[in-house]
C-alpha cells in the first residue's frame, strides 16, 4: 500500500483488507488510558510507528502529551457502527455522519484519532484552540502526517472538520500538502496532472 493512498467514499478499501503489520501503540503498563478491555488498545501500522513515536517525543519535549486514541478499525466493525446508526437514527443521518465500510481511513492502519494527557488527565475532547492541536498543525507534516479533514475544506473532503484525525502520507507528500494548504484529494489531482504532462 502506498502511504499516500486516497481512501474516501469514491476510493474504498476491500472488505478483506487488514494491515499485516498492526502494532499496539501503547505498551506502557502505566498507560495514560484506563482501557476497559486491553484488546481494544489502539493499533496502527508498524510502518508508521517510528514516525509517530518521534513526533510524540518531540511534542513531549515541547510540553505536550499526545497519544493515539483510536487507530485501526476493521471493515466489519465499521459495518456494525453503520447498521446500528441506520437502525437507531435513520439512513439520512447515517449517510451524513458515518463512514461507509471501506471508506474509513481507520481500516488502513495509516490513520488515527489523537487524545491528550494534560495535567494528569486524559482527554479526547480535541479542539482547534488547543495548544496540542496547534503544535500538531504546525509540525506533524515534518513527520509525514497531515490533518486529513481540515476546516473550510469540507466541500472537497465531504467530511466535517475533525481536529483529532491525523493520517500518515509520507514526509514528501505531507510537506507538499502542508506548504500548499491542500487536502489529500487535491494532492492526488496534482499528482495526476504531473503524470499527464
Ligand atoms: Zn478518525
């Protein structure tokens, strides 16, 4: 799988796709998160772990504790969420707010939602005026990560602003996306145009 792979409702992953190198991101016995079920500890692709670990370390040196709150999610898990929402809230609501199975980046192992550990307290209530968010926005590209669903880009991503959802795309792609203030969708258009030339 290419790190800059586009995954959205028009570019879906196969229902059988499971990353073959998933690793648990939090092996610390004194982990920040009181997991109700240790099997539900967040996992990401081992290929991006060194990049995440380095980013996490540098964030820490700047006073911010950033952790993975939710990483890999299977196609079937997304289907369960989808079905539950259709049943409880209707198809209209579900289509608006829930990713169709296969179209969630979480299935790739390359994306995760962040949480913080702040003043001894764990929080997944990530907001755009958080200093941690501010640091991530200005620095995550150096480690190959992008904010996947930015504000004011909803017309392109068709996903509401998600200040917690980060995606590994590789350092080169992340720098282009950051420097040009574009989305992964726009990055792929640029890439296609270059290939046509
Ligand atoms: Zn997410």
